[in-house]
C-alpha cells in the first residue's frame, strides 16, 4: 500500500527507494507515488545524504571537561574531530595532545574471543621532526609503541561484556608532544573516554595516572624532567569505587610501604578522571547499543555438561600425580567425550556453545576446588612455592650463564658483554616523544613453540615476547651499576613453560649476571600471584570471597582472575605488572597480593643464594677487556691516520672496537685479552715517533717542501713525519700573497726554526722568517734511521746528513 511505501521512504533506506523507483510493477500500480519520490534515484540520493548528515551531526556536539591533577589541568574534549568514528576523544596535558578513536563492528566475528586491537603510533610531526628513514615516513612499529599499546589493551579489555565477540579497534594518534608530558597515560584516558562516549557496550569509564617518587615526595603525572630523577614509575588504571584495573611499574628498590602508598594515591586521582568522563557522558546523552548476540553457552547445555563431566574433571584436578601435559591430555579426553554427547542431545547447537559449555564446567570445577577446599591441582597449599633449582656457569665459554627451574618452568639465561658502541640507540622520534635514550643494558626474551609441546613459526618477535622481556628487563635494570664499562645483553630462552616464565627470566638473569662477574648491588627474584574470586550475586562488580595463590601454574592463570607479577630484592620492589581479568580489583586484595609476593620473593632469594650468593670477583679469563688509551693531541693525526686508515686497519686486524671519549682519550674494547695485546702492540708501533723526541726547542733544522699552497708551504723535517704547514706570514719579513714570490718550489730544502707545539691544537710551530736576520745560526740535522714507516713496503733507509 501507499502507507507501507511511505513508511519505507521515511526510514531512509537508499537501496530500497532506488528499487521501488525503478520497479516496473511499482510504476504501473503507483504512478503518483513515483512522482512523489522525485523521479527515482536523484531524490533518493539527496535524501540519503541528508540523513547521513544528520547522523554525522549527532556526533558533533562539542564537549569539554577539565580535571585538576596536582598543579596542572588534564583536559578531555570530544565532538570536533573524527566524527565518523563510534567514539573519539582528545586528551591534553600541557601542550601534549593525544586523539583516540574507537570503532566496533555491529556484526559478530567468527573468533571465539574478544577481537580487540589497540594501536598506539608515534607521529614524527607531533614531535616536530621528520622520520630519518629512506622514505621519510613512519614505517613499522617500535618497541615503545607496542609496549604502550599493550598497556592500553590491558586497561580496557576487562571491562567489555562477557561474550562480546565483535571486532573492535582503538587507534591512538599523537597530535602534539611538548617534550614535558608523556603521552602514554593520556592515551589510556583517551581510550576510556572514546569508549565511554561511544555506543559500544563497555562497562567503563576508567582513569589512569602515573605516580613518581622524587626525594621522598610522591608526584602524580610528573614531567619528564621529574621522572629522570624519580625512583618510581608507576602507571595505574582505576575503575569506579576505587578499584584497580591495571598496574605497571618500574622502581629502584622502592620499599613495600612506599609502593602501597603510591598505589592508593594513584587510585584516588583516577576517580577524578572517571567522574569527569561520566559528566561528559551525561552531557552527550550517551546510549549504548544492544549487541545482536552475546556469546555464551545456554544454561540447560551447561547443566547437561555438568552432569556428564563434573565428577570426571574433579577427579583429574585432584590427582596430584599429573603434570602439565598429562593433565591437559586427561581433560581433553573428557572434553571430546562430553562434547560428542552434547552434540547428540543438541544437534543444532552452535560449535562454540558446545565447547563453551564444557569450558564453563571445567573452569567452575577448578575454581571451586580452590575456593571451597583450599586445594590446588598440583597438591600445593595456597602460599607454597613449586620446587626450585638453580645452576650457574653451565656453559663455560660464555661470559655468564644460568639455568633456573621452577616446577615445570625452565629458563636458560646467558650474559654477553660488548663495547659501549653496541648499546641500543633509539631513533630521533622515540627520543623526542618518549625521552628514551641509548641504553647499555638489555634483556631479550624468547619463547619457542617446543616450550609448550607445540609446533610454530620461528623468527621475528611477537607482542607477548616483547612485553615479557621488557618486564624482566625492568626487574634487573636497577641493580646494574651505572658506570659499567660494557654493554650487557641478557638472553632468556624459555625451554619449558608452565606459568610465570617472565619472572623466571628475572631470577635466571640475576643468577647469570652474578656468574658473569657484574657487580650488581643485590640479587633479584620474581614471582607471579594469582586470584580466584567469587562475585557478589547482587552486585557482580564486588568481590564476595577470594583466594590468593602464590607462584601460579599456567592453568591457574588461565582459569583465574589475575596474573600479578612482582620482582625485587630483599630490600624492596624493582618491577610489577598486574593483568586483571575481572572488571576491577579492590585495594584490599592488591595490598594482600603485594604482601604475599614479598614473602615468596624472599624465599626464592634464599634458594638462589645457595647457588651463588654474590657476584664473582673477577670476570672470566676469556671475557672482553676494555682499556683507555691516552693519545696526545700532537700524535692524534698519526694515531688516526689519513681518513681514519690506522683505526680501520687496527679494528680489522685485531677485532677491537675503538671509540673516542674526549680530546686525548680513546676507549679500546677487545673481545678477548689476546686481541687487546695485539691492539696494544699495534698502537705502540703507530704512535712511536723517535724523531720528534730529538727535536729541540729553538733549534734550526733543514726542511723539505712537499707541497705549495696559496697560504704557505707544506714541509717535512724528516721523511716519515706528517707534513706541516709553514704559513706565508712565517716565510719572510716581507708580506707575500703566494710562496712562488720567493721562488720556492716542491723538493726545495729550506732552513726553519722549531718553536715546539701549539698547546691548543698540537700543531708543530715552525718559522723561516726569524732566520732572515743576519745573526749566525747552527743548522741541526735529523736522521730517519730509527723511524717507523707506515707501510711495509715504504720503509727505506736514509743516509745521515
């Protein structure tokens, strides 16, 4: 009918209107209506465009709020930029601005997990620079970008609804960087605001701040200069009701009580940001979309799976003779049998629902065992460590090595020394944006597929490996001496993995450093703490009951609510990372986890001390050597050689690396003591100059002209010396413009007076002018009989004058 057509017209479905306008049946039965629609597609396009403009305008309500954080103001704005995104927010602190967009598809994905992608990109233009690569544009992603992306991901992921399997992308775009305020924390707040102000289902908002500790004073969102002298770098994301969502920290042996105080201070300031974002949500009148489907197993299917498999799973989890592989195989066998029976009873069930029904029962059984019976699947109580064994110096030729075994997690760590020139040199953009400079200590983490009995692609590095390596590096960095003469590379290869391989890397790295003779200030140990919680049925965001687990297994991480990693010395904390899987963690649980981790850390350090209690007094005999060589300015040209020839030859023949420290000092790095001996002999030969030692101040010598220049002549006092300039002003009392005015030519011998060397640049000072007076002079002669020739075939005997 005409009414139904008008209804379709009013919904602005452009494709439907075009179909109606060009339909022959429609033209025959409703000629008047076709005329009303304005002769087909032209009106349809016009009306469609107008409707899209109205949608675009609905995102265009500009809003802005400010939050006072310490002595500065954090500003959050929306509605002006990127209005086609589901949500967009610009966060500014000082002159640093970050724009974050959020887009989520309305059609579910085929993935059986939350497909969230977070991309944080540093823009050269934001720092006022041009990329220095060949194409002069941003290429690939840097380590700093990946680590910041992970930071944002871990902050927002726990707050998505369970079963929300819709492709979601968060893009963080740096608009401007002032070099004072770090943009990473702003990006977390921007992601929170963009999601909160969009129609994407998300149980936020959250707030994030950085806490520093300078001279005993806690600072919230400190400047980059303040962070340079801070002993704490804590980034914390908090949710409503002072709950913790994410924590990441690097510290220089910060005491436990100070660390706990910093967490409480950070959570307090996150609440102000949350209130500001909530105010914007009310002003923008945000309404959330209703997903077409939230993926979850039907209740009746879960109940059926519980009847079939609950007791069998319980029997596996209470059989303490199982190891990781056998336990997984036993559970998988039950899974296959159970899923087959579920498919028979529910033939039309979605494959995900069948699998999720079993997963729900398995997870429920595992968690109830801990919550109700205080038992773990390997027989330990809640606070016990797995069996730990440590070995050092297992690979003799290496500079340092250690094997750390904790339960079924095994990590091989090695230490390699190299020259300071081998330190990591960050690109200009990373230095300008995040202030990261060259570093001479690095830890690289490798997780090959055989560590979990799998087959996979080797090569490259994924985000997980980069993140785990960065955490272990943070754990060890505070104990490395600042003035160590080498670049240190620690490699951590996970040979077996059943939980907490990053903290095992910290323990193994500490042992390997002591084995290598690095004078570290103290040993470091790390441990992972887990959580099994029971939510309040009336308020799911609140925790009704919980159990904290020490030294968790991989399955306890998978089925648990938290992976809380902490490392430190006997004195304090050096690194912390909290991956929280529930929408928020009460501060009480956080404090208990830190206390439980501190106790476990001390137990691990006591075990490690039995293998090696302190660093070796001397490095290994086959280790590298570094020495400083003092080269007087007068001999620098001879030491370096023409165009750096001598240095290149020295490095090629002996394998050493030479870098200049100051005007007269060069640092020589040799990979072995034998190479250093060769280099010392080489340097002695090229710098030895017997002839110059014979020169007397004020004496007159015969010089040979080797080159005529406009400004003077180049002369040599003896054959194997480097030619020096005798300026026009020192040739004659008369003022001349060119040496040819005096009839001088190449090969001609002239008499000059020696006045030593210039104290500023080391140049030899000669004069012919002073000899033009009638006073008698005695000419001295030099021989090259004992001089050193530069090339093997160039040394020729010279008769004494």
